[in-house]
C-alpha cells in the first residue's frame, strides 16, 4: 500500500515536471518572440539607410517580408517555425541558429561535464578528508582558500586560465569548486552529527565504514539536488570563460550575440540552455526523491 | 559579533570613507590624460603609475571603487525591495498569487544568471554614454536579481501568516496593507537586511564579469571590472604588478562582505 502511494507520488512529480517543461518552452518561446519583436531597431536593416533605394521599393520589400504583420500572426509564425525545428537565422553570422547550436552545444557540454566532474571530485574528496582527519588547521586553510576562490570573478579565472594555458574545463572547475565544497562540507558535518553516527563510533566502527555506511546515504539525496544546481552554475560560468579563452561553445556564442545585438540567436541559445537546466534539475530532483524513498 | 566580523566591518568602513573622500584624495581626474607619460611606473605624482592612455591609475582605482561599490549597493537595495514586497505579499495572501510569484521565480531561476543578463543587455543599445551604462547595469541587476531572496522572504512570511498576533490584528479589522506594513514587515526586517547583505558581493562580482566582457560600465568611466580588462595582457601585468590592485581590492571587499554577513540562521 505504502509502495503504491510512493510510486503514485513519484509519477505525479514526473508529470508535474514534464508539464512545467512544456509550459517553460511555450512561455520562453513567447517571451523570446516578444523580445525580438519589440527590441529597438527591429526590422531595420542597412538597406533602409541606403539612398539608392526608393521609398516605394523599401515599402514593397517590407510588406514582402511581412514586417507589418499583426502581433498574433507574428507569434503564430514564430511558434509554428519553432515546432518544426526552425530556430531562425542569426543576424550577425548569417547562418541558421539550429546549425550553430548543433556545432556549439557539444563543445560546451563536454567542457561543463568535465569541469563538473573535476569540481565534484575535488570538493567531495577535500570535504570528506577534512571531516575524517578533523584537524582545525586543515579546516581553516580549506575554508580560507574556498572563500578566496568565491571572491574571484569568473572572468578573472578565465584570464588566468588563458595565461596558464589551462583547458576550459579546468577554469569551469575552479569556479564551481568553492560553491560545491562549502555545501558538501555542511551536509557531511550535519550527517556526522546525527545520533546514529555517534552510536556507530561508540561501537568502534572504522572511519571509512561510518562514512560509506552511515554518513553518505544520509547526505546522498541533497547531494543529488546539488548536482542539478551545479549544472546551472557551470553553464553560467561558461560564458566569460569560453568568451575569454576563445573556446567555440555556447557561452562564446551568447557573448558574441549580445555584443552584436543578435536577438534571434541569443534568445534561442538562452531558451535551449534553460530547457537543459530544467531537465537536469528535474532529473536530479527525481533521482534524489527515488533514493530518499528507497533508503527510508 | 566575532573578532573576524569586527575586522571585516572595519575594513568595509575604511573603504566607504575612501569612497566618500575620493574626490579630495584624487591626484587628478580619472579621465585626465598625461600624454607624455603613458604606462608610467609609480611616482610621487602618480602613486600607482598611469595606464596605457596616460591616465592616473590611483584616480581610476578610487573612482572605480566608488562606481562598483555604489552600483552593487544600489542594485542590492532595489532587488531586496522588490523581493520584500513580492515575497511578503505572496506569503501573506497565499493562494493563486503565491503560486504565481513562485512559478515566475522558478521560471527565472531556471536560467543561469549571466545568460539572463546577456539577453536583457542585448535588447538595449550598446553604444551608450558611460553614465547611462552605469544606470543600465544597476537597473538590470536590481530588476533581475530578486529571485532567490523572494523565495526566502515568501517562506518566512508564510510561516507567520497564521500566527496569533496576525489573527488578533485581522480580528480587530486591520486592512491587508496595514497588516503588511505594521505587522509583517517589522517581523521580517532582519531577513531583509540579511538578503540585502548577501546580494552585495554577488552584484559586485556580476558587475566585474559584465564589464570585463564589455557589457557593463563603459569607458572612460572606471569600475573594478573595467580596470581588470587590462589583465588579458599578462606581459604588461607582470612588468607592472601594481595593476593588480583592483583585483586585490575587489577580493578584500567581497571577502569582508562574506565575513560580515549575519549568522546563517538569520540569513535563511
């Protein structure tokens, strides 16, 4: 009976998340279309300022391009193109946005995944090591180093990576690491302070047994939730890092689009990133709840 | 207050005094060029030397500190104000309005912060006067940086929604606006302060990132981010290590804000 109720709750959660993803796609697409339609300078090209074109010719061209179409019609065309996978054309690069995304996404995806892997490994190892040895000097040094890294703008980390010829994923790891370390450490400390861990220690269990059998299962669910959040942090960090390290990923594309006011490009890049973020968060949340359900 | 917090508050106070007195301490205006001595080293006339355009680096640093810190403070104030109003009203009223506010918050939190700023910045003209670029940066950060705070404030307002003192106030005919201003807001004041302090270092770092990317404060107006754009050329930096002072100052100020923050119990 209880198992059935848990399964129903999980099913509801998945349905709710899916519905939220669909809503986000629709709202994001409409917001993106609004941004493009109402941005200052929409529909104005260099041709409009060219004295060789007569007013009549310009008007005819504008009507041909349906610039004066009504707003509902504009939204309808935008959404129907989106449904068919047509994300429009980049104003500045003169290439289909879909093609640009297909080229750039794997670059950023690879950097983000490797950066996250390094950051998670370093943060988890350092936090666990500090907790096992419990030496105040180590704790103080790690906290001070962590606070220092937290105070560095990610663009400065990127410039340092360029100077040291370090790979992009390493710079992402340096930006994500301090945020993970403090959270992981707090979670592990809370788990270590539980009465059942104290009882295990009193019974003479070894440090590694206590850690893997009693502490880690308790902290696993919030750690999985943190995994989803860390995706958002690393994608955000990818913008200055890729832009300054000259890495041809989504971050560099978004920066280029912002500098050249290429709204169709930046709106679609942002929409795709938002969907990836939400999917990652939903997966992490779902995995965390499933794990919490199986351990309780 | 711990001794470390006292030190942090003292350092921040010193920085604020520096900001206020910057106009009197400056050896020259931040935009004035000494064309015969570009890239000069420290001297009695120019304690931190001059930049590539011959502008006094100390003057630019002091003015940049003023711009970055005041910009972050103003943006944090605006963001906290929006979060306080939205969060308190949503928590107090509950129902569809609370759902709507929290859904909007979830929606905007689904985007990485810098992506959101880039989209909005791309909508606005890039070639703007320096002062207008400061206003744009302030408005962008202030109007878009309230999401995390609103969740915390809404949760706190929800927790006092059914408290005895609010029930008593309601039964004595207190209107919702009065309830909010006289009963809810005073109880949430420590939380507002905490969220305000938490936002400041975040906005300082955001301004630095945006300005380094060329989307924040525009030249010749200095800011910490603007001054750090020169770090791309590390050969110049290794020959003139005093050019690192904006970064050192930024790290110290952000660290001090982190140390001076109220306890996590209040912040949550």
